[in-house]
């Protein structure tokens, strides 16, 4: 999806013009994938722009950095302030927020320890990741031949830049085969996640999703759905899922900051059907929350003053 430039980007504590937000060609992260990042959304609400679960995302980014022995030189509070400043300065009512911490220019070689940790954040207007049609009618998915990472190769708990070449290959394969998105299995052959979304099935009124041990990213939206479902009295179970269970599910949906809550209507030419009642209920509640229409969940909204 093309990005429309905004006025400024935040880089290492300063606002710089969009066109000047560049990095050195020998930045370590460019060559070796040594960066961690987040995807966050800001929604327009009756009280103005509000970023959804901003602190939770930034805390996860700090956690990802810790796994790779990266010390982010800005606290969560400082990054929260940076996000607010960016949204205000660029005069956005709703947007996508992309913070990233990465090993910059210093030495060249596999060992990243002698390269500085640079931090940047950008915002831009962004619509539905998989398309407005997908939110209403669902997407077509296929099980990819590319597997999700083994936890002792690249930790799937971390949102690390270099790891996403794996998701990119699965996405390309799916799109070239005529599908919208891919399901990724873990090294043991169980369902893990999609290329950028967590996966859920519905069976006998129960929501089932793979456990973190199966290798999905611990999604902020995933966690949000757990809370929503609990509050609505819908049971949620984390357990291993086989690809055949996807084919036989009553409903399937995926979640993520970019994808939000998107129904799945077909997997490998097995028709799941139109969005079912559980999917629709979760989706409707989710959008009511992020758009500031449900005061019960205001703690999740970081209002940009």
C-alpha cells in the first residue's frame, strides 16, 4: 500500500524533514537485519486522535531489544512523548505509527556490539492492511510451504526486522498463487500464524488459537481479543492446531494491528463461509473500542492532547 509522505519523522530525539529521514548505507541493520520494531495504530475518536495500546507496544519493543542485547536509549515514556509529538506536528487524526530501533553505522561484520543503537519513529495515514473488502467479506488463505522460525534459530517472541524475510517469502508465494494471505506452520507442522497476523478458529462456539509455544508473535491485538472474548463470555483456548482443523473450522479470523480483525472465508480452496457470528461480534467490539466508543476500555487508548 503506497505511503503518502508527511512533514516530519522523529530520529534519535529530533524531528527531521520526511525527505531527510535517511540512514547510512553501511548501517548494520541494513546488512544483517539487526533491528526491532512495532506497528501501532492511532484512531480518530470523539475525543481526538488516540493511539491504541501505545505503551504495550513500546514495552514489547523494549522486550524484543533485550532478547538481542540491544539497549534502546529512550524510555517507554520518552517514546510515548515522541509519538504524540509526531501525530500533532503532522496534523493527523488517524494514522499508523512505526517505531524502530536498529544497529546503525559503526563497524561491519556479523557481531553487532560495536554499532550504535539508533531509534526512529514515523507516522502516516494508512487504511485497512488487507483491504476494506477483506474486513467485511474475509480473505482467501493458503498454507505456505515456508515454515515459521524454530525458536532456537530466530526467537519468534521478538519482532525483529531480519526475521520478516521469512514472512515475506510466504506472502509472495501466496499472492503469486492467487491468495490474499498465507498460513505458516511451525517446524513441527502445527499452525503458528499468518505472515503478519495471529490466527483464530471457532469451533462449537469456542475460540481456539495456537499457544506461544507454537511460535506466533505474542500479538497485542491477540491479547486484546482474549480480553474482549472473556468480557463477552466467549471461551478461549490456546492449544496446538493442525492444518486440517483450519479446513473444518466453523469460523476463522486473523488479527493484528495492521489487519485489525479480519475474517477468513477460504483456506486452500476449502470454503469457511461468510464471517460467522463470533467473528462479527469480536470485530464489532474491537472497532468500538479503538474508535473510543466504549468507555470501559479507555485505559487502552492513549489520547493525543
